[in-house]
């Protein structure tokens, strides 16, 4: 029987194991949106610019002053994988790429040798609440790829592979596959310089939904691969021989099947898995390198070059309310698959919030 170990309560910032650096789970219950796409509510009590604890309204402005989110900021030496569950995200970066995505889409950004980007959360609905939920996962890059060219990749939710299993009672387990093959279901291709791009690293990012009382066997993976399961929504379940309550994460011996038996309520889990990069880490804020001298070089390079500068009107620029999902990279536009065959509307001029 598979043994789970290192059972621990989830912290506000989820702790990860190599090759991952961190995982942030953002859940905000925003009110209706105003004309500037910010909250149609008083901002009194919110520490604008550093609003990370939802003490008052069950929502946060983060670093935003008008629209919630994260205005322009730099990264170097790792990748961000942003999994949107609810709400919209407006992206702008120093390479000139931009877009709007949300409601299940995934953005995979290779920071490489340096990039600035903004992630704003426009509140598009002026008549109803604007719930937001997303995961942002930081995946490390090995030394040989830390200074690769930055790259922006979008996985529209309509194209994401989904694994489905029905147990003997026809209760379903669904796994949204962002990275890592599961059974015969293969993922979309990760960026070419990612640790996930090499199959022998067995990087997996899976989002799991289990019906109440559903049963499923998570298949094994090779020796030397770390696998951590984050049980963030539900009531309780049995993993291996251990009862686990919602709000905990645990590590798994990966060489064996993991039997999961869900209990009375539907459950949601995130799985992060991968072979360790096993290199020294020197990290300060948005830069992750191998040596302190490389960190100093990163800060010096940013001061000199601004990683390409900021070609947009404001650090917290957003798209207009009516803008549909799209991305524009290197002058080339891409849109999510359309079920009705209509052509999505073209990008509009950005707002300067």
C-alpha cells in the first residue's frame, strides 16, 4: 500500500519541492466592477500597493491602486505557470506581448534572461460579483537555461487535454492536464527551454476534481521524482491508508499506485511533480539564480536595461471591458477556438488605468 508522508497544513503561500519554487493560490470575491474595471466599492481599509490580507471585504487589491493585480514587475531565471480558474487576467510585457485570458486558460511564461510583465484582474461585470481564482506556480530553470530568451505561451482551456475515469459506481474523476502525461492522455508542448520539456524529468501539473465518493488510482512514476498533492477544496478523503482533511498537502512515494477514495463532498486537488534539478538556489524577490554574484548581476542588468523597457501606457494597463480573450505575441494574434465558428473580435486599444 502506498505511503503518504510529510502531511502538513496548507500555508497562505504553498510550499513546494524541487523543481518547483512556490505556488500561490489566489481566491477573491470581488464586487461589481466600476467604469475603471476596479471594485465598485470603497477602498477604505485596503493598504493600497501592499494589500495582501483580506481583512475587510474578502478581496484584495494586491499591488493595484485602481484595478486589482500586479502592475509591471521583473523576473529572471525561472518560469511562471498561471492557471486561471475564475475571472479574467490582462497580461502586458516588455517584449510587447499582450493578451486577456481566464476561466480555465493557462499562461506559461519563461522569464529566462529577464522580462517585465503585468498581471491585472479587471472586474468586467458591472452588474454582478466578479469572483477570481487562480494558481501561480513558479517552476525553476536549470543553470544551463536560466539566461535563455524569454517566451510567452498560452494554453486555451478549450485545447487543454482532460483525463476522465469512472469507477465501478460511475463516479467521475477528472484531471485537467497542464503538464505531464497521464495514462494515454498527453499534454500540450511546454516551452522548449522548460525543465518540463524533457520527458525524463517527468514534470506534471495536474488539477484533479473527484465526485463525492469517487475512487481512483493515481499511477506511479519513476524513482527520484518528487510528487506533492495539495488538497485545497472538499471535506476529506483517504489517500493510501491515511485520512486527509481539506486544507492539507502531502508527499507520495511515487513508485506505487496511489489509491484515492473521496468522501461525502466533491474534492479538488493540485498535483505538482518533477525530477529535482538539484542545483544551488540563490533567490531574492523576483530573481532566481544559482549564485549570489548572479543575483547581483540580475539587479544590475535590470537597472541598466529594464529588461527591454515598458512599451505600454501605464504599469497597470488593462484592456477595455468588452475585449474578448486573445493574445498578441511578436505582432501575431491568437484566439481561443470558437465553438460557433465566428471570428473573435480584434484587440482594442489598451486602457491606461
